[in-house]
C-alpha cells in the first residue's frame, strides 16, 4: 500500500472571485466529476446549483428531533403526574395536554435544535481532526479571501493532465497538487 | 489583496434612494478578517486589563455573597412578609430580558432577511448567553436550600416525588434551560466557520490546536456549507418561537397567580416587548464603546446604531402602550382591588419607582424619533443606559409594588433591600463583564463569514464579486 499512500489527494485550483469560482464549478459539474468540491470563505449564493447539489437533508433530522421532544415530553409528564405519583393540586386534572404543553413546546425546540446542529455535523462527517487540505500551504486562504476548486484523485474521471487543462480553461492562475 | 478596491465603477439606485453600505469604505474580504480577528490576536491592550480586574473582583464579591447566603439563609436578604419575592426575582427577570436581544437579532432578523444583523449578532448572542447565566443564578439561590436545586428537574429523588408540571414555575425551568442550551448551540454553530478563520491565522501551536479543536475541522467546503446553511435556517426558525415563548412563560410566573397587578392577560406580549427593548438597550451600551475602542466603525456603522435605536423606539412604544392598557383595564374591570393596585403604583409609597420606570421606558425612547439623536453616539449610549435602568424598575414595580399592599391593610409593609441584595446584584455585573471581556479577547466578536457574505465582493452578480459586465457569470 506504500504506492497509494504517496498518491496525491487531489488537484487544487485557486480563484480570486466568487463569480470565477461559480463559473469553474459549472464547468467541473458539466464534465461529469463526482468527487470534487469548492472551498469558499462564506457560502456563495448559487454555488449549490453550479455544483449540481440537491436540497440538504438536515430538515428531516431536525423534524424527527422535534417530534421526539414533543411526544416524549407529553408521555413523561402524563406518566409522572398522572400515573407514577398523582397528587391533587388546586383541583386541576392530573394530566391535561394544555398544562403540559409549555414544557413539551420547549422540548420540541430543544430536540429539534439538537437534530439540526448534530444532524448538520453528522451529514458533514464532522468533527474531524485531520484533512489533507488543511496541510496545504495556500489552503488557509480559503477562510480568508480566496476560492478553491478541488478535484480528488479518487474521482474515476481524474487524469492529471486533462483535469489540469480543464481548470486552466476555467481561468485559474494557480493550480497545484495536494499531498495525501 | 489591496485593502481598498478603488477602480471599479458601481451603478447604484438614483440619488436620495441609496442605502449606506453595511461595510463602509469598500473594504475587501481580507480586510474584514484582519480587522475582526485582529481584535483577538496580538498583545492584550491596557484598557482590557483596566476593565477585567474590577470585573473579576466584582464577580468574587458575588461568589462571597452566595457563600454567605448558603451558610446563613435567605434572612440576610430584604424579602419578608408581605414582600416575599424581592430582588432575586427582579434581577432574574431583568437579566433574562436582556438576553432576548441576542436571539431576536440572530433568529428573527435572519428570517426577516435583515442583512445588517451580521455586524452585531455575534456580540449580541454572547451577551445573551452571559445574561442568561447571570439570570439563572437567582432562581437557584433564592430557593434557600440550593443544594436541592436539582429537584426542579424531573430526576428521581429520595422522596420518589416528581415535579408538578401544572405549575408555571416548572414551565419556567424548561423554558429557561432550553433557551440557554439553544442559544449556546446557535452561537457555537455560528462560531464554527469563524473559529476556522482563527485557526488558519494562528501563529502559535497552542492557538492552532485550540481553535482547530473547536472549529471541528471546518474547511469551508461547499458541500458542508449547504448543510450548514440549512441547519442555520432551521435553528433560526426554532429560536424564533423559543424567544417569544421564554419571556411569555416568565410572565406566566406572575399572571397565572391571583394577585392584583399580576393577574393580567397582557403580560406575555408585554414582557416580550419589554425584553427586546432592554436587550437592545444593552447591545447599544456594549457595542457603542466597543466599535470605537476596537476601531470597527466600518463594520458596526452609524447606520447599524440607528437601526437598533429604531427597534428600541418601536418596542419602547409597545411597552408604553402596555402600561396605559394595564391602567385602562384596571379601571374597566370594575374590580376595586385591581384599581387600587394601579393607583397605588402611581401614587403610593413607591411612586418614585413607578415614575422612574415611566421616564426611562416611555419618555426616553421617544427621543429616537430624531435622526440627529440616533446618529450621535454619545447620546445614544447615555440613553441606552437609561433604558436598562428603566427596565430594572419595571420589574421592581411589578414584583414589589404589587406585593407590598395585600388585600387587607394588616398585610401592608414597606420592602427595603439589604446590603447583601445590592452587592449580589452588583456582583452579577462582575460575572457578566468577566465573561464578555474573555469573549472579546479570545473569540471573533463579529461574525466574520457572515459579514463577508453581505458585502458586494461576495455577490457573484456584482462587479466587485467578479461578474463580467453584460454577460452571465
């Protein structure tokens, strides 16, 4: 496996403006690549379409979290106040969905928020402590003011000369290989 | 990249209709990183120590007061018959109200697409979290035996008894703890890309490790941004009903009771408006000095301050309306106890507190109708402090004046705080400012990535964003 270990992670092309990066993303998308990405200092509007990405799945996870919060809250309050240890207070019913609603409302939001943040992290395979790009010396600019298109060598369509040509024609002035 | 991009001509709307840009002087993307991240880099400035040392001392005083309270009992505080709820509840409601501006700015203004929020949301969210921490201390310590504080949560205890979920005080436990947790999650999520900025700029190993750890390996990948933006939108959507519910539920602690002055249906919306009002007051008090000291006037512009003043004006007017409506309903209800409670507020022994409240909350914000006042930073700063004073007195009026004269004159009394009440309250400022100063020193105090996102350089359809004139991008 020594041969694959020295294989580069991918090819990185630097762009100066979001418009250039979107233009390049459209070209890479149309060329049919699968394992590639665009790295930007902020979310660029229109980049999802330019990369051909569909809608994010975070919403389903958050929704499941919210439902869990609401119903587990109702179940908990009913069981605690009406089943396990009923106490008569002020002549109120032992369990009423109205009195139980405020805590359940809060639990809906709480677990929905957990679903949203942790769902986002899970879908993004984060946290991770290491990434080949983070070792690359110019990549720190991806959080500053530059835009990078990276095509991985693992992509079936990858070829060092052809891919480099494609990125040059997209207008990148600086194209380099990234070590694994 | 040059700091100022000068040679691009931008066509704007016709004269008189253009808005001031959110970032002044056409600052580039790199300048934004340098200006904001630079605050948390380099040598600790002298002013920071001058503010930090007294804050830590005040925080220690608070700690000492809590130990005194724990070892002696709640008798060292002012409350007693008939005013059984004193400063602890006033301070709790006051701090939690201040905490409402952060979520309002980060969530509601996000859903309303108010792009100016990006310059102030991070600091306001931090303020929220620290204010909720200060608030949370009071209900915990005012129960007297605070080592039983965990009985508030539905955990099995030695009496095998469960909390009573029919009580609004129990709803409050859920509302406040959810509010703290979700605010902290929202804040942290916004911080992830900015901590990655800090990591990428780090010069020392320790900083690189610490920022790297907390940025969770963020790379700025667009596949990640796609999930991130969706999650942010959902969190904003969840935080909006949350922020409206928290102070509503706090108000139910009062309004579900039978006491004249508390038992009113107007309380939830009136408390929420008051909370936003006081929160924006505190944001103004914090950010006006900071933008000058940290030289961030190009990012937190006069326009931002003016817009916040308008929010203060709007919510202050709602609060003023609520005061008037309370009086009207007291008269219209025909209930003599209800009427007496309100006449006693305005003309009784605590009338001074009532009129301080009216002056600060109803009259002061009306100054913000004038652009000349809104754009004078010194005057706005002073008025914002009056807002905070006024909102503290609002809670004083509600808690103390409603309680001090019960239905029968034999149940009347005059509440006075003790020195322990006062020093504990002052001590929470120490806690608040200690945390806030640490935040300024180590975190990006403005959302770097979000501010970049609202500049013309970030717009692929704008010439500064690289759009070719006439053609499709």
